[in-house]
């Protein structure tokens, strides 16, 4: 059973930064694409960013230039560095993996990110 654990969320002021971490005890991140998704209040879950097993990254237009996804194969972790956070970024953020492209079967429990003054 693959378990994904997110951490690093919290409350931050507009313009601030946070780094989310998705950790697992398996080697699954080096075998599949891993992505971050988010679901804001009253919204559908939406794609944020993904990193392929070869290290290719892709970011949604809404976060391009502000968020960066990366991976540490030694620590079995995937990160989402979020800079210049805005209230529109307020959401529960989820880590996902287990497929070659996106939308794999494994999800983390989600972590709250709130951007407010």
C-alpha cells in the first residue's frame, strides 16, 4: 500500500512563500509522474504541477513563474515551492502519483494552505 504524506501548509500573508512536501516510504516517485492538485472553497479539484519520472516538469498557467515542483530521489520526496502566494491560492493541496502521465491512483490526505492578511 502506497502512503503519501503532505506537510508544510499553513497560513501565510499575500506575497509570502511556503514549501509543501509530499513524502513516501516507497520508490514510487522515481517510477511514475507525481503531481500536485488543489481544491479551493466551492471549486473543483484542479491540476497545479507535475514532474515525470525523468524529471520533466509542467506547471499550470495559474501558477507558472510562482510555483516550482521538484523531487529528491534520495529522500523519496516531491516538493512544491510556492512564492508570491495570493488569496486565490487558498486551497487544500493534494499530492498524487502512480501513473505515467497524471491522475494516478494514489493520493495524499491533503493539506490546507490559506493566504490571507
